[in-house]
């Protein structure tokens, strides 16, 4: 397992996937956060909507995610992860693009990789 260094809010979010800890979202996201899940063709706006979406995804798919790379560029943190779970194509590479302001995530774009692991 590769060791990568994430900022606190991004680490909290990625850890919350593995533990399905929706209370962590309150600690790492802005109230008006926006998530664009390209694979599901969804835009999720606001922290309560994100918790509902994430909780449903984790319960349905039993997600486990391992961060494999991190890159900072122009204020965007790009995180590459391998996600396993009860979904077609598992395990799958996902690319997350995070924007963070004042210590909270304000935007995430989630892009499924074309390549499977």
C-alpha cells in the first residue's frame, strides 16, 4: 500500500468512504458543497444532499477505497484511488478533483477511470 499525504479535509472525506462515516462529512465539507459524479451523471448540491447520496452509495455498493496518488495543481487536489465494492467493473480507478477553501471541501468532481484495475 502506497503512503500518500492528503490535507486534513480530503483525508477525512476519503476515510469516510471506507468507514461509511457520514458524520465525517460535517467536519470536512462546506455547507454549500457541490459534487459532480460524472459516472452517475449526477450533480449533488449541499451537504445534506451529499450525505444522502454518499450514504446510499456506500450502503448499496459496500465501497472500500485506497488512495494511490495525489497531485496539487492550481489550487485543485487530484486524488487517484482504487475503489472496490459491489458494483460492475470492481475494482475501478476513480479520479477525484477537490477544491478546498478555509479548511473545507467546496467542490468535488469524481471521474471514473476508463481502465479497470
